[in-house]
C-alpha cells in the first residue's frame, strides 16, 4: 500500500510528507530548548549572583567547537547539494566530513566535561553549572542522534540511492535540516553560556 | 518532485551562497567572541550577543535550511511556534517581577524569586 | 450487487496479501492505523478502569477515614494498608497515580491514540497515516511509559505520591517512585510528540480529493488542533522532567531554593533554584493538556449530534474558528493555576483576562451544538444519549471554571474540592461520556457488528446519575473550604464537620458507578463475537469512514474516495434520502 506524497509533492501545499514532518519535529524542539532557555532566564534573574561565562568555562575551546559545528553544517548542505547534482561520490565525502566534524565536537566536549569534573565542578556545584551541563548535555545528545542518522545515510541507508535517488536525496535533506537545527541551537547556546 | 538534473543549475548558485554564508558565520563568530572580551555592562552585552546570534541563526535558517524559499505552510507553523516560544520565555519571568507595570503600594514580603516561598 | 462483490474480492485479495505477514507483524507490531488505534483504545480503556479502581480505594478512605477496608484492604499488604487501614503515604500514591493514569494513560491514548488513529484516516479518505512506522513507534512508546508507571507501584516507597502535578520541592525529596514517574512521562511525551507529527501531516497531506479544510468533519478539525497542542506544549514538560530528574539524581538545584529545611535539617544543595519554575513549565503543558482532553470529545459529540438529528451542524464555520482560537489561547492562560503563588498584580490581571477570553470559544462551540438540536429528527440511540448527556455536564464543568479563572474568587476556591468538582465534570461526565459515545458509534465500523442497545441505555442512565452523585457534592465541600488531597477528606477540621457526610455520598456514587460499567464491559466484548451484524453504514451517516467496509481492510478503500460536498448534508431538500454522503458522486 502506497502512502501518497512520500516522494512527490502535493500540489496545493507544495510539500512532501517528510518535509512537513521534519519541520513539525523541529518546531517541537524549539519549544524543548526554549523551555531550558526560559529556565535559564528565570534562574539567572532570580539568583543573588551569577558568574560570567568566561570565568568558569573555556571560551577558546568552545569557539573552536563553534567553528567545527558551523563547518559541519556547511559540509552537510554540500552533501545534499552533491546528491542534487547527481554526484554520489562527492556526497559520501561531504557526509563523511559532517560525521567526522560531529565526532570532533563530541570529543572536544568530552575533554571539556572531563576538565570540569577534574576541578570538582559538577552540575550539583551551583546553578550556573547545572544549567550549563543540562543545556550542553541535551544538545550533545542531539548531536549524537544526528550523527547516528547521518551515519545510517552514509552507510547502509545509502543503498536507497540506487533504487529511489529522489527519495534518498529528500531523506538526506531532512536529516540535514535536523543537523542545521542542532547547529542553530549551539549558535545561541554558545554566547549565552560562555560569553555572558 | 522534479529530477535532480533540472536542479543542477540552481544548485551551483546555491553552493556559492553556502560558501558566502560560511564565511559570514566565521566572521560573526570571531566578532562575537571579540566583543565579549570588552566585558560590556550586562544589559548591553546580552543585547549585542543575542543580536549577533540572531543574525548567525537567521543565516543558517534561511540559507542552509532553505527557509528563505520555503512554502507558506512551513512559515505558518514556525510563526505559531515563535509566538509560543516568546510567551514561554517572557511570561514566567514577568510573573515574578514585583510590581511589574502596576505600582505596588504594599511591599510584598521577601518575595525575590531566588529564595522562593 | 457487483460493487459488493468487487469489494469482497478486494477484501479477500488484501486479506491474502496479509497472510504472508506473520501474526506478530499483523496484530502486535502492526503499522496499520486501525490496529494501532484499537491497541491504543483497549490499552486506554484498561488504564481508565485501573485509574478508576485506584479512586474507588481512595473513596473508601474519604468516606470512612481510618477504617479497615474489608477483604481487599489486607491484600494490599502492610506497607500500604496495615490491618486493612490506609496509610497516608498510600493515599497520596493513589491520588497522584489516579490523576496521572487517567489523564496520560487513559483519556489521551483513548481519545487521540484510539479514536484519532482509527477514525481520522478513514474520515479523510486516506489509506493510512502519513508515517505508519512512526505510528507504531508511538504506540509502543506509550506502552513502555505505561509499564514504567505501573511498575513504580512496586518499588520501595511506592509510586509517585506528590500529586499528578509533582510539585517541587516535595517531589524532589520523595521516594524513588517519583523517578519512575519522570521516566515514564518522558516515554509518554515522546509518544504524543511522534503522534502529533503524524496527525498534522496526515490531515494536511493525505486528505482525499475534494476534501477542503472547510469540508472536514468537525472531528478532524478537533484532532488537528489537538495535535498542535500536543506538539508545542509537551516539550517544556519534557525539559522540566529532565531538570527534576537532575535535581533528584544529580544533586542539582533547579527547583530547590537556598536554605530549604526538611525535618529540621537544611538540605545540602547549592540552592538558588526556583520552585515556581517547575510550576510554570508544568502548567505550560498542563493547561493545553486539558484542551487535549476536551477537544476530541467535542469532535465526537459533533459527529454524533449531526448524525442523530438528521440535520447539518449549526454554525460549523463558527465552531471551526472557535476551535482554532481556543487552541491558540490555551497557550497563554496557564498561570491561572498559579494565582496563589505571589505573582505581581499585572500578570495576574493578564492571565485572568486571557482566561476569561478563552471561555468564549468554548461557549460558542457548546451553544452551536445545542442549537444544532433545534428542529432535528432526534434518534435517541446510545451514542446520542451519551452525546446529549455531554452537553449539560460540560456546561456545568465550564461554568464552574469561571470563578476559578478570576483571581479574586480563586482565593477561597484554590486547591479545594471545588476544583476537583469543576475539572471532573469536564473530564468525567464530559469527555468520558463522549468517549463512550464514540465507542458505541464507531464499534460497528471497527467490527462489523452493533453493540446491544438495551445494555447501552442501562450504562448511560446509571452512569449519568452516578456521575452527578459523585461530583456535585464536591462543589459544596469546596465552597465550605475543604482542601483537596487531604487524606481524611477534611475530618481533622472542625469547620468541615457539617459537610463530611457528602464524602460518603460521593463514595457510594463512585462504587455504584463502577457497577454500571459492567454492562458496558460485557457488552463490548460480547458484541465483538455475538453482536448483531451490520453493513457499512448502519447509522446512515454522511462522512467518508462509512463508505469503507466494516471492518475496513488494510488500505481501507478499494477505490480512494473523493469528497463531493460538505460533511453534514442531512435532509437536503429534494434529495431521495435524508442524508447525502460526502463520498457519493
């Protein structure tokens, strides 16, 4: 049984099901991270004092990570563009780069967290660290999730290119939208936690 | 959905945009970190940082996520989400601002949110 | 005749194609929206029964405080009811879990997961949902959440016992059952989010040709708005649940203020947190959640009223606009649950105003449904009886909400039995009646058989009377000032003395209400095998689901239907029959 508009767009909306689905999911993610930002605002404005981000966190390392994530966003969109240009080989290179850059991000975070723990700085130490670990932790889980999906499309999922290249391209695009969103969240997270 | 070859011409234009946006994002990242070293007063620092972040975020959304050429339905969903996002961010804090808007004639006792009730 | 033979042949072919899928893929891990819908419905009904049972236990304690419950009491063991007498901790477990189970494991899964999944694709002429595999994932996420919630009763310290609202700091220092509650909620929220994505995409994209938005059955509109509520309101609670988990397990102080003392000892945490933050995030979800509880019910009632008055709904357009406006407003009223937390007068005025405004669309919808009855040829079958019963019950529920939404009158009423009376009127003889109506109404589509009318009428009359016996006295108790969540129903307070007998009345109402569910349960299962067989459209209805065979095969329609007109073309002047189906050319 075929579900219509999985691959071809519906005329009046101009969209496929998957495109709507992923944007709806991202809308819910906006509310998820929004709640954490709202919590940050309420806790910070109510706290007797609040440390400036750079007094506790490693700004140069995080700046590097920001550049890494933005770069991975570029490679992600280039991966999709390669498919649109019918260049599967180039797609694999760019997608691979995206996954690797994601891995670099995670590794840097591993060292960042490790350094905190070594100095006895835990979520329980104070609210700044609590919100820092929670926000970046949740973000990190999203990076990981995105990487898993990307790895699937780089690896076993790429078989779909041979049987249904249009749908494969669309699915990569949807995965890309999620990945860009993860980058977008970091673009706000980084200054909020590290610079203010 | 049109075939991939039809899009090839459009894609070249898009790729140029992606590279431009990438460069812009890199520059803005350096800018926002540099400004932070100025240690501006908090309200100014927050405003500037959020402004830069919004510009960066908009670039990612508009060009990497193709929002600039998306369909009306998606815009509608995102607009709705934005409205509720703003409500979520603003209302809880406003609810605990003493005498917000209306001048309190009776001082509420020890009601700063940090200590709770 | 030949059309029927074609349909029968197609059904046979579809059935044969299905033979190659094993039992597990066909009935357990199915991606067919009808199977998933039935799974949700049955699981939801079972949880409703379980949640009801928890309440019946509580009502013993409320009617006869600290008296041993005969027979059952001792079975529950010494940690819960030593010597058959309920411990306060167990009472609190029952209270918190009754609320949680009824809302998140009972009503929503049945109303949205059950009815939504089964009916919506059929009503829009779709072969299935847009994302069938995601649909299956939604169900099993819900199922896992349910298992976690049930399992929490058996951990040391018992289940969550800090109210269905899990207010902090109490919930943070509570026993491990609360951690299970939080984890369970994360599964349930995930289920709802995935489901919401599916509903919105399906309704917008997979609707049949000719089915424009203003030709949707009202039920479809209701499910669409409900899906948006779930999509955008649930994530903040998920974030809050993660933060509460962190406070409980990782020693953070998101919600713990500085200097908090427990049993004379200062809690050793960083402090500087805000307990009200939890309330904001919780109610940001929980207010739209109550509209999630009522909207599908209104949808069901609308369908049944149109069908059984043999005339179009009055004010369909106004109802749709009201529905959309209601959905939007529901996101900016939440702090009316927090009037007593010390908020500034301006914000209290803001939330009071939005709350008053939101009552308007509700009234529009209810009024339109009532006016729809005027001049109708009313058929008083069981679905219609429940639908009619819904109207005044929802009316009482809605009206009693008004003093709660105005912050001055909320002061004496907040956290009293008045609140319990208010919301139960809306959900119990409100939503649950609509859900019963829906079961009787769509049972023939799902099974090809009708439920027994006599048993249905007994179910209705008994339930209607008993619901009022249970909940009406609560307004009296509440206005007298008796707080909710008191494990003795107010017996410790002298002022409550003259009103305590109402607790006994409510309790007996509840136990007799339970007896009247027996004809329903029996009827439901007996009719699956022995019910009177019916054709595809036994109610002579106009909406598209009635064009599919009963029950519909995988893929629903042999030929994808097309909508040629609005959803409620009943008694069209000059037409041969008193109904002109949407799907008829």
